[in-house]
């Protein structure tokens, strides 16, 4: 069996890079950028006034002037006026600073009467106060966003400020999630005592969606080799990524590995030295597709999806990898060594602001209800059996 690190390395090594496509700004949020975004202009593009008030020449104030005839009014968006020495221009927040003004006095520190603005008694003005200098955020030509960045709402403001109506991003991968098993019955359908509700498929779809992968549909296929071959084959032709849940272990009805082989999917590995999720299967399709066949137990399926499928999709999107995250165990954990343990946890913090991972017990890898109380899982090395409270561990948020 491969170790968890070897399994992830093998997966990432096989992932083809998805092509780029141009998307309008309104649809960019959540997509992975494939181009540099460069500043169109200085930001701000002029000396920007930061307060409503008056613009004056500091030299007049320094010479003792405290009463200024109002020359004109300039609002945000108006062309910059030219200030007459000894005068003031009534100015609005966001306006371009008039020349040669170099000081702004807020309206709260003024008394205006008969077209003259008088400074409040004792008010001390400063040169360049309440002025946002031109290019102090960035200069024209500065690279503001780099390829590999997953675009946030804040990044949309950056893209729009650069005058772009669209940007090159990674094409959204086409993903098909397949649940296998005669025992599965979808919600809303009549169910017999010996059957169980289908939950893995909807949960895997949702997990992929929370990471920005929304072109994802779900299908349920019964444990019949001919039907599996037909339907999985159709999904393989339509998708970039297949995520199969169930039918991958050693039982007589676990047909998935053989069916995938018949469809031309080449095995990369089968089984990983981990708990839960040991039976995981991974392969590559004849046209560059990637296939993840996950164990049918819900905890195993969700952990494997988060641990392997999500990083693989990030690699295909050419996304910049997220830095590793750590937490300290809130209580001791003991388990039999030999397999890496992915322990579900609830995150809490102590008085010092330290992130603590509280282990959440699951009753076997079928106990998906226990995961509802968790924020992710921590990775416990297979070489150890005892992990005292306070042990720093790798944290993987769902």
C-alpha cells in the first residue's frame, strides 16, 4: 500500500492542466485566474480629497490666514480647479485636489458665513492632511493579481479597477459523482427495512461545490456489471473527473475496479495506508480523465474526497496551493499504529487565541451524522500510537 503522502503525490503527478477561458467580470468570483492583472492607472489616479471641507494652500495658513473667501465648489468627479492664493475651494470627499492646494480642513472645523470660511479657534492645520496621495496604493503597470489566485469578491474590485471587462480563468472541470449499490434509495422514494438512504452522492456534490467546483451531477447505479459498464462509460466520455462511491473493496459485488479496467481506465493505485478510507482506488482514463473510486462508507468517502479529490482539482486548475494549516489537539488521542489516522475534529480556541482541535468520536466509518459537529479532520502519523493533548497536527478543514 502507498502511504497517504505517496498517494497524493501519485495523484497530483497525473493531473492534466485544464485549459483557460475568458469569463466576464460578473462570473469571475470563485474561479482560478490564469493571467496577470496589471494596474491600468495610478491608484488613486490623482491626489484624492478624504474629507468634506475646504482646500487651501498651506503657505497661506502658515502665514497666519484663518479666514478664506470661497472661490468655488468642486465635487467628486469634477475637473480639478486652480486655487487662487489666499482663497479656499469648497471640496467634497473623493474629489481631485485643486492645484496648488496642499491642505484640507474638514467642514466640522469651519464656520461659513457670507461666502467666507473661517477656521475654528485654535484649530491646527497640517500640510497634506486628509489627502490620499496619487499612486500611494500602487502605480500604473503594477501586477495586482497573479495567475493561480482564486478570485474573491475583493479581487473583482481589483479586476474592474484595471478596466477589464473579462479575464482568463481556468475552465470549470466537468465532474460526475456516481453512487453504486443495490441497497441505496434516494430521499422521497419508498424504502424497505433492509435498505438505506442514499447520502454519499449529495454530500460529495456539496463538498465539491463549497470548494468552487459546481459543474457536478450525481447518478446512482445498481450493482450490475453490465449496467455499471454502460453508465460509467457514458459518464467517463462526458466528464473530466469521475468520483465513484462504493463497490471498490473486496466483496463479490464490488465490481467497480473490474468495470473501470474494461473501460480502459488504467490503475494507478488501489489501497492507501490510512484509516478511514483504506480501499481507495485511483486511475486515469483513455482520454486523460481521472477517476477516484472511493469507499462506500460515508466518513471514508468524504475524507478521501477532501484529502485527494480537492487537491487534485486545485492542481488541474493551476491554483496556488494553500499553505499547510496546523492546530493543537485539545485532548489526547490513542490508536493502533500502522495506518495514518484521519481524525474528525471540532475547532475551538483557548483564552490565548490558540486554535485547538477537539477529537470527535465516530462509531465506525459509517457514522456520517457525527461529522455534522466537525470542522474538518487532523492527520495523525502512522508511526505513532499516542498523541497527548497539545500535540501540533496537520489540520484539513472540510
